[in-house]
C-alpha cells in the first residue's frame, strides 16, 4: 500500500487520518497549523510536514495520492492552486470536502489536461466515522479509484460496504449533494413530528420514550432517530438550545438542481426554507404579516424586544 498525503486535520480530516493509521496505512499530513499536525503525529505516528512542497517530497515519485479534507470554496481553491504546479502526470488528487459537483467537474478537466487524475469523494459519517467508518460516494476515472481502493476500504464501515464508485468526476459530489438534501428533509420531518407531540400537552407524552420505542421495529427507525432518542433522554425541553439551524450549502445546491432539471423536490426545498426561517430571514416578513393583519382586521400586534 502506498503512502497517502492528507491535507486538513479538522474534525473530519483528523479522524480520517486516525482511522487510516489504525488500519495500517502510511500517512503524511499537512495542516495549516503545524502544531495540530505535530500533535496528530505524536498520537498516531503519521509523518507531519510543515509545507505542501515538503508533503509532495515525502510521498515520493508519481503516482502519488493526495487527499484534501478542507471546507468547500476558497480554502479548497487556494490549496489546489498551490498544489497544481507540484503535481505530476499520474498523481491522484482527491477532494473529500462538500464541494459543488460542477466545480469538481471543472477541476477534473483542468487537472486532467496535465495528466493529473481528480477524484471527488462525498463523505458522510460525521464525528461517528472514526469508530463506525465513513460512507463515501466516489467519482472519477476507474483506474484512479482502483488505486484508492486500499484507503477507501480502511475508511469505510467494511471493506466491501459503505463506499461506491458512482461514476465519472463530479458524480461523487453530486450524489453527496442529493444525500444531504434528503438529510434536510428527514431532519425537518422528525423536528415537526416531535414538535406536534410536544404541543399536545394534555396527553403528557414522554418524547424520549416514544423516540426509543420507534427505534425498534418502526418504519421511521434511523440513525437520526437514534441520535434524537439519546439527547431527548437527557433533556426534552431543549430550552437552552437556540432555535437557529445553519445550512452548509448542499441543501441550496440540491434545490437549484431541482429547478435546473425541472424535477419537483418540494420536501428538500421546503426543509431548506425552514432553516432560513431559523436564521432570522423570516423576521421582517413575519413583522409585515402582523402589520397587514392589523391593518385589515385590527388584530393586535405584539411589541418586539427592545
């Protein structure tokens, strides 16, 4: 098995490096903060490097494998711009971040002009991936994916399960985009359902007990339900949690894709809209609605917080 270069040792990248080392893979790693890389080296025995040129030297001769685990957008773009002159024909560059699939298609074409193979890997598993393995949706040339297989098999829940070569470059990030859109819809449905049950005060429902019961034999059993049952067991009111839900961008891309294709995707799109509502984007429209209702019906308007 060749040595793999990991760039980015954040929450996901760090745990992926740990899992690779536990699986016996040789890893050279670079992180913006060298102190983080050194700490990971002390913990796992990986090779810590301080610069990207040094990383490429450590990986030896082509074909070399470099795996990026960076935030999509500017951080990934800047790193690829630095890496491009350092890469040689036959090298494989993997983007494991949540990049937009059209960006991945473009990058594959640009790098491919110089003989560099680009592979996009949509990664799911979050903070549980270290122990349970990561689900990986892979896009790229067959030969490049074949060379990645030893590492994919270590990172996956099982060597032959939890990862798939979906198709050409861009397809991995496309499938991950749709995956996240579905995730938005599932999360919203659970949130609305538990909200309805919490609102039925006359029944005195034990939401933690219901969530736990649903986990066994129910059609809606899932990992999201498992997580919900766990935190509801500790706190059913959630009064200390701010009603704010961020969106990472993939939900937006899924909604745009549905519009581009003319394919109805109302659940995923509305789940995205509900996240916008929690972010304050609905505050002004709600105030306007209150004033219209006051105007035509004389209904009282509540005063906002000073």
